C-alpha cells in the first residue's frame, strides 16, 4: 500500500475485508462536515412525513366540517335544519303546549312534575350518576318521560327491566301493531332503529320488527306517570314530520301534558364535568378508535414481518455490474475526502494495517486491535530506531491531508519492515 505523491490526491485505504470494520477514533473539533444535518437536509428527509401529516389534518378538518354541518341542531327544537325539531315545537305551541330547552341534569330533574313531559334527546351521552339521578327524579314525578333512542349504556338505568337488542331494525317504516291509543291513531310511522325487549307485564310494545318493538310504553309502578322509549328519532325531524303518521305520533306522545321540557345533554353540564374528572385518558377515547388502533398495529406488525430481514446462510448473488477493487478503493477515498472525514479514513487505514500485521508477529485476529498485546509483539520485530508503533497504529487522527498521506506511507513502511524482518 503506497500513498499518492501529490498532496492534493485522496488517501488510498486498503480494500475492506469481511472483518475490517472502522474503529472510530475520538471525534476531532473540526468544523461541521458536508454530512452534518443542515436545515435543507433536515427538510429533505422529513418533508414526506410533514406532507402526510398536513394531508391527514386537512382531511380531518374537512370531515369534521361536513359532519358538523350535517348534524347541526340535531333534535334541537330551536333549529330549522333538516334534523332539527322546530316544526314539532311550533305545532305543540299551537296546541297550547309550552316547550323549554334545558342543557343540564339539575334543570331536567327540577322540571320533572305531573304536568310535564321530559324528553331526553341523547341518553347515551349521560354519565352513570346523571342517569341514576334523572331516573330517581322522574320515577315518582307523575309526569311522562320520553327517551329518544337509548342504547345499552343507558336503557337499563333509565328504564329498568328493558334491554336493547344488539341489531337494529332493517325496516324504517312500520305499522303500529299495538293497542296503545297514540300509536293506533297515528298508524304507520318511521319507527325503525333500535329494538327493545322487556318482561314487564303492563308494557305496551308497538312497531314490531322481527318480533321486537321499537316503541315501548311503560306505565310507572306508582303514580300516574309513564315512560315512552323511542327506538329512532325520525318522527321528530323537520324533514320527516310530514311523512306517514309521524306528526300525529310525535304530537300525541309529547303533548299529553301542558309543559314539555326538552333536555339536550351538554358538555358544559357540571355533573358531567365532575364525572369526567374521574375518568382516565383511555375512558375518553371512543371504542372505535381503540379497535382502529389495534388493527393498524396488527397491520404494521404484518408489514414488518413481511419486509423483515430473513436470517439464514449467505447466498452468493450475481452483481449487475462488476467493479474493480481499485475503483472501489478510489471511490471510497474520494467520499472520505469530500466529507473531510480524515478521522474515519485514518481509522480505516490503521484497522487494515493491524489486521495484516498481527498474524506476522504471532498475534491472533481477536487481539489484533488490543495495544497491550500487539505493540509488545511488534516491538521485537522492528529494527528502525526511534519508531513508535503505538502512535502509528493507535494514535490520534491526522490534522490535515498531508499528515494523512504521511500516515499511509508510514503504515506501508511498517508493514513492509515486519514482513521482511
């Protein structure tokens, strides 16, 4: 191995072998090299991830805007949107029934009374404490309680003895099919949705689908009050009120008392805020997101298994292009020079020299890079006075290109002397 004569030429390290791995020397205090992370290089590496995040954020904003626009004012008696309920409130007002909107559990509980109909718009969003308190206030109030599409989380508390079926009705328009006066007068209505089951002997089941009702009338065990369970809110929507017997059924169910209290659960409710403080982070995540995250994790694991490195014996592979060893060495040297990586170039030269010199002085390859073993064995073979093999093989990195070339020449001379001694 001989170093090039001109000082401007890059060093020429020996071709790396299977055991030749550069041993990094302590980093020098030189200026940042061309491989250092710059703002432009950092942007080039991360722009794909940033673009993906921007696309996901934009899609989330669009979906939220579309969904919020479609659900704006849902079941709100003040809203004239298609899914609002202002038409029902106006028709009830013409019949002398006042409608008052409340957004807290305390207001709903205090409004319960024998001359009041309490409508709970979305019972499933209430906490367990809210449902228990609401049921305790309405059970003996003597008024009517209308539950709109309660599911499994709320039906057992607000209507004891009633269970919600896991499958919803496939039919949206159903006949009354029961002796309940309000349903019999209204006839066919849009009462598909959640179906219920109960063993209460005095319960009236209407609008059956596959044997299960989507409307239940439950008289109170004490007093004159009752509870009406609706499996779907369609009869209360503005755009569905004029279809079939929806208007008749809605007006009869909500107009049996002179006052209607319309309870729209809100996040600003103090009772809900108190309960939410006791919940953990994962309790606030919808179950669908948890299942989606699990599916993504399984997909990522399968993709990693598919793309993972296969362990096994090495297989010879035909290279598409044959590259001469001298060209590979020269290319590697030019890369070192372009990166101003004299420390790594010197480490590669010294590592290769130690690997070749160690067998010549009787040192095993495992001890070739241990100075306490290699240097004493090497000193017995050197005849040049004043030569320091430790500084040559384990010294600090050179400070400039001329020192690097001199190091290459000295290593070449050391190897030649040991080989011919």
